[in-house]
C-alpha cells in the first residue's frame, strides 16, 4: 500500500517521501517551482540556462568532483527544465543517499556560477540543434500559436539572443528569487528514512530566510487560434494541430488521457493504424497533451512527404469527426483503459517514477491520487465523456496549426481539409 510522508521545514521547503520495501536504491529529486513560464521576454531561457550551470560546481564541489562522486556511487545525476518546474534528480544505492543529497543541495542552493561563457556556448549549440530538428521545432511553433504572447507559448530552451547576452548578475538575481524555501520540494522514494532526509535538508538550509514561492502570471483566456509556418527545404512536412487543453486538476483529465490513447497515443490508436500501418503515409504520427496548473494544450503531429500531406489531413479530419460523434469501436475504450492502467502500474515498479510522481504533484499543488482511486477513476470513464471531450478539444474553431516544410501554400491547402476556419483566421 502507498504511504508517503510530508514535512514542511521552517524555511518553507517541503520534504515528501515514500519508503519502498525490498529495494536497495533511492531516488531523490529537488524540484523548484520555476520554469520558462516564469520568465520575462528579456530573460527567456534563464531557467534552463541555470539548470545547466548548477552542474558547473559550488564552493565545496567543482564540476569534475560532482561527476566523479556520482560515477563512484554508480548513480545517475541529471536535471530537467519544463514550463513550470526545474528539477535536479538522481538514483543511487541506498548507502550513498547522504552524500548524494549533500552534493545535490549544494548544487541547487549554492552554485558558484563559474564557467558561464563556456556553458553559454553549450546552450547555444543545444538551441541550434533544436532549430535543425523540425520534428522538435514545430512543437514550439504550435505552442506559440496556441498561447500567443504568454510565456507558455515560448520555447523552454530559450532564445539565442537572450542566452548570448545575459549577465552573471541577472542569473544570480533570478536564482535568488526562484530558488527559495516556499518554491522547493525534496522528493524521495526507495529504501530511505524520511526523518533523516528532512533533517539533512533542514541542516543545509539552516540560517536561510523563509521565503514564499513567487506568484506567476495566470494563463488567462487563450488568444484566438493562429497559424504558424516556417519555410525550410525539408524532405517531409512537419505539422502540428493544437489547441487549448485541460489544467492539471481538471476532473476530466482521465477521459482526456483515454481520448489521447484512442486517437494517437499508442500503436493500436486510430491515427497510427490508419496513417502509418494501413496507408504507409508517415513514419511518425501521434497525439499529445500538456497540462499546467491553470491551462493545458492538446495536439497531434504528423511528418509526411508532400504527396501524402492532403490525404493525411483528410484521414485526421475523418477520425476526429468520428470520435466526436461518439462512434467508439467495440473494445476500443476498454483497451485504452487497460493500457493506461498497465503503464501506470509498470511505472510504479521504478523508484524514480514514484519519486517524480510525488515531487511533481507537490511542487505544482496537484492532488496525489492513490493508485487504487486512479484505477477507479479510469474505469469509470464513459464513451460519451470521451466523445464530448473530442468535440470540445478538437473542435476546428479551437485549433491552431503549425508547420515546417518547403511550401506554405501546400501546407495551407492540406490544413484546409480539416477546417477552412483555420486558414480564414490566418489570412
């Protein structure tokens, strides 16, 4: 049975843990409630840049020492930045928890911010890599089309012009405002002792002034749907259709996950079967969803050659209409439910997955739903609830379109197969 403990330290930091019997590993994650949506346009990419710089050393540990320590422990040390959070995480044998936590807390709270210029070049190379990869880049265009000027519509990785010029002083200022007690969650799962971990973090933060997390700009009402296209000499057209989705706490999120599985989230999904398996018109086709504290996004992606582009969108339009009409096929919903429950249960055999589940929920203020209750909620979803969400989330008048390829006109012609409204709004 799941059993997690939560402690709030005097400085506002929260420690949440789950002890798992029968394992010899521990997964630790320091979650910061700050991501790309918390940046001003003039600081676009600072959260991701700071994530990189945390690995460049502290006063007590230089970059080489950090790498050597975790290699010696047989551990995995990594980090990630999203639109709402930054996390530094590891998985180590249980007898190395104290050392791992000591190094990680020093990295997060006391980075030296050295070698800024060399790491600046690394991030600029990463931005260039994404810009050379249309399968990834088109998703940034789609988010911009859906959210407009709001920070949720900007790339997490940042803008090259910002990264090229941002100063050490600006980095220190952002770190000092974001990496504060009320914005921090330490999550752990595995063969761990909650009190010992909480005590260790409290000791590291002794003397730090209590500070609440920073308020963030609300997503508000999404702008009118838009069209974005980037002309590039590619062999394929890379296209996303996207629209506003559900927030993290929306009770319909279980139905939305099942809709995603039915449309394009698995190998047996409609778009995968109809576009790739039956017609051979794409190697990659899928649906996706992102959920934030106060907003969300849904979308679908397909990469295909010019000759197939229009037919792909004819198929997409037909499948969206069919699901929206409530034509859920025999066994389709039950298969999606079993797939969702099975993947969830398999992920819970991983200490890293359990730690991430606790940390992400706590830092974003999301309910931690027990597994048994999650299974019940999945099982309770009806076909009509799935169809209603398809009609709402994939209604043509709500959708934006983004594409990368040789000809904007060919892109527009294909998108018009789904909805002339998208083209009309962009004209």
